[in-house]
C-alpha cells in the first residue's frame, strides 16, 4: 500500500492499545444517507494497520459539496489526500497529536 509523506501524526491505536504513529493512506471513506454525506480520510497505524478515520465532512448536505470535489473523494485523489494530510487545522480538529 502506498503511504503519503505528510505531517507525522500520533493517536491512541484501538488495535495496539498504545499511542502510535498513523500514516495517511490516501484513501477516503464516503457514507451517504439520504441527503446527508459523511466523508473521512483514512489513516493507518504503522504497527498493526488498524485504521483511524479523520472527519472531513459529517452530516453535510450533499448538495453543499461541489461536484468536482465530491468526484475527487470518490476517485481517492492523491493530491487532495496530500493536501488534507498537511492541513494542520484539519488534523487538530481530529485530535491528532504531533511530536
């Protein structure tokens, strides 16, 4: 699996039970429920591969997301994943820790 060289983040791993480094997988998870959509960027523990989904949009009206951006999420666009992985405000909103 390809990982992206973005800001190093640490989080308590649900698999290991310890604070570990997580890496950006470059993959997005999308869940649509009626008119609302949830979108996450998937990170993975470097030790046990347990996943951690960082919230990009939560219960967002699908109509309020541009079709171009939504298509990039569906395509797991590498550039978009890289941009989110280097966005300190996004990472802090998701309780990422830094060393």
